[in-house]
C-alpha cells in the first residue's frame, strides 16, 4: 500500500454518521464549486453550506484540491450509477444508447453544476478529468462490443465509435441539459439515436 493510499484509508468514514458528514461535504462542494468555480470556492464556503465545523472538513479531506478531486470522482460515479440500471432495461444495443443519452440528459438537468466542475478539472486535476472520460468511454466501448457480439450493431464497431458517441452526448447534454432544458429529453435522445442507428446499425 502506498503512502497516498494509507492516507486515504485514514480519512475514510468509519461510521454511518461519518459517511453522512462526508456526503454532506461533497454535496456542499458541488454547490460551492458549481456556483463559484474552483479558484473562488473556499473550504469555509463548503463547510457553511454543509452545516459542518471546519474540523469536520479536515477529518475527511486534506485540502480544497483533495475535496475537488474526490468530487470529480464522485460525480462521475453518480452519472454511472444513474445511467447503468436504466441501460440494463434496453431492448437491444441501439436502444441502450438512446436510454444512455436520455438518462444522461435527465442527470445533467438535475445537476447542472457537473459541467463546470468537470471542465475545471482539466486545469485543476488533469488525472481526474482524464479518468472521468476514459472510464465513461471504456464502459461505452464494452457495451458496444457486447451489442456487436449479439448482432445488434455492425461487427466493426470499436473504441473510436464509443468516443464519438460520448462526444455527441456530452455536447447534447450541454445544449439541452444545461443551457436550455425546455425541449423534451426523450425527443432529443430519439433524434440522436436515429443518427447512431444509421451510422452503426446493421445494414441488412
């Protein structure tokens, strides 16, 4: 175990109350950084929003950078945990991509701060920023590979397709999730899905 891993273990909550406090701090950090950005956001602002003492912050996090890094990882996990169970209900591989985008639009509309936080991660914590997208693309590539094995999509579908679809979803989420959420999400997802189906669907 590395020194960094040992330090993380020391900060890990050991009780349900501790986990609730840590969760409150992460939620407060999302609001603080989402509103003010990383550089103008502060630890005191996070603790005020969470209703926690300053000492509670340092029980679970070492610094502002540390909680920001944890927040990026946490929000990435939240997206995964929101989208994955819904995709599991898909009829086939093409429908899975429609549901994936629809679910992401729903999440983005409820958590508009995710875009500012993830975008700032490129400059605050490059590793966390890259991991967010690489992990998302990896899950999508595996999903497409399974769809190809079942014959739901073309057999030559691969990683490039996963990154292309993810890129489309990211910008659709920005346009129709954050900037303007008035258009029905299922309508946006259906239009994008028709594009995917004609691009990677079977030709027969």
